[in-house]
């Protein structure tokens, strides 16, 4: 297990936004939307970037750290809310993000003698990786938006870890900030940002005709209430035996599974009675997306590893609403603009030979149903999640997306050797682009120690099966 002194803290500093000009605004307030309020007390998102740079500690502290700190200060010019705090003023009906002059992002600088190759590898590692991400210390009345940590691995490289309050920004916004920071650092502190990295803050563009905000606010006020205005974040500690691992599906792997899934659904249509065939011919052809294939394949491997034959399986996925809203909002919108989608499945069916095809169909249809209204059912989302937790069964959540292109975040010392979402709960998954840029996907998974070998074996053997039987 991880040692308490795995990381030696060298410094904890506060990085303030560099002023645009002497006339820069000293105060900025950003109200939350219903997209944000949904995540009000959920645990922060954590991500780690490992950069291989085999130089001495002196070079790391005298050259790299000053560049990172200066470029961070410059980047925060464009992302002032990140230096602020989430508060709930007594005269406000909902929480707001408040930035005042002098507010800053906490940056922890640490050093470790741990093995860089072990931490930045793909094999299963103990959850000691969490020592490389900072804590986001929230009180009942105030919560910082973001905290950062740079950990030095002398003669090997360094890592950058962040904790971001999920009620202020989603994965797309947080990685846009990282891309911006990397760009400014790479260009020597030049504060110019490309349009695709310039955040859009206008909250009036988000419409709420169904009054979802009121439903979410009332839900949080009543939770451990009445009138519970606490901003305390839910505790989410890793069980002592959690292991984190990374698995890869190449573009060729994904295409093989797609062909197999399509073939299985064609067989099902052929075998069905005439009445059902007629129904299917009226439906659009089933073309599984890459996301549906990857999610289905990994979830079925997880279910078969655990040999769950009596429980329901619930898959929770996040859906980016920016392009799906009417009218659509800019892709650079800063904040949360995601909704959740819960897909229920029969565990026994997923255990069958056609389990991946069944899961892919369910995921694909759920996503297609969002075309009729991406916010359909959004009001009841929190209630449904809480009921699932109460009833039991396996809840599999999927974080992040390959579209964030995290392996292109370069601070001037090359692409990351490894990017990790610091998952804490067993059954949690994360997706990212592949480091080699060939269209493949990296899948992060958190499992109990006794499940790791079985899952790795299942993942590899199922891949061979689908390659052999793809047509």
C-alpha cells in the first residue's frame, strides 16, 4: 500500500491571474445554471498528466517550475473563475462563482522518489496515484474551484495533477483550460489564445423552459435538510484494495467489434418472426458508434469478470449538450453543459455470448433517443441515481472522452507520456484518445485487487474472439 510520505511537499503557493491592464475588473460573478447545480456536492474531477523529462531536480525547480507558474498566471487572465470560489450568498436563490481581486489557484509542488515508469505505465497500480493530485478543501460556505499539483520525479520527469469542482466546469471546460495553459507555456508566456481555446462565459444563452433548475435546487436543499445550503463536497475515498489500470483498443480492434455486432444484429433480424421483422424494417439501420462499441465491450468484460448473474446493471454516461441544444451554444462555453443518461441492462443477457451486441444496441438506442430532446428526463435524473444506489446493483460510470485530445496538451516538453483520470470507485471507467494518435482509445478502469487478473484475461480473450468471429 502507499506510504504516507510518498510525496514530499516542497511548497504550497498561490498563483493569481496576471492583470490584463490597470483597468481590469477587480470582481467577477458567475451564476450557476441547472447543468452546474446537478453536480453541486459531487466529488471533484481529478486528472493526471505525466511528462517524461529526465533532468535533475535543480533543472526541474529552476527552469520548468517558473515557466509553469508564469504561464499559469497568464492563462488565468482568460479563466478568472478558476481562481475564485463557489459560494451561496444569503440573498441569492442559488450558488454563484465569485472571483475577487487577490483570489488565486492553490499550487502544490511536491517531490517523490517513486518509480516514474510504474506510475506512467499501463499496468495495474495501487491507488497511491491519488497522492499526486491535490485536495479541493471545501467548507459548508465556500469551495475553491480548482487546485493544482506539480510533482517532481528527479531524473525522470514530472506530473501535473488537478482537482476541479464539478459544479463549476465539466471535462470539456477543464481540458480546454489545460490546452490553453499548455499553449501559453509553450509559446513563452504569450497571452494570445486561439478562438477555439477562448472561453465563452455568457450564461444567459442557456435556456431552461422546463424549470429544471428549481427541481435540482429543491432536491439539494431537501437533502439532509430542510434548507440545506451546504457546499460541503461528498466524501469519496478509495477502498484500500482498489487498483487502477489502463487498457487499449486500436482502431482495428474497434472496427472488428463493430463488424461482429452488426453481423449479430442481422442474424437476430433473420431469426425473428415476420411481425417483428416488419417492425425492424421501419427502423433506421443499426450503425453502432465508436463510443457505443467501446462502452459496451468494456462493460461486458467487467460484468463477466464479476460473474454477476442476479443483479441489474446500470450504465451512467455523460452527454455533451452544446451542439444538441436548440439553439446550440458555442463549443467553447465554459461551465457544465452535460446531461446524464442511465441505461439499464439485464445482467444475465450481458453474460451471454451476444452480450456486447446487446449492450451496444442499448447504448446506441439510448443516445439516438436524445435526438427527440436531449433534456428529456433530466428533471428526474438525481432521483433515479439515488434510487439505484439504494436498491443496489452495479452502477458503471464513464468519465471523460477521446474528443478532449488530452495527449495533445504540450507545455513545451513534448506530449504526455501518460494521462490518467484518478478514478476512486470500483466499476468506474474513463476514456481518452490514444497517445500514438492512431484513432485508438485508452480505457481506464478501477477494480478490486482480486479482480485485476480476471479482467485483463477477459479483455484480451474477448478481443481475440471478436476478431476471429467478426464476419
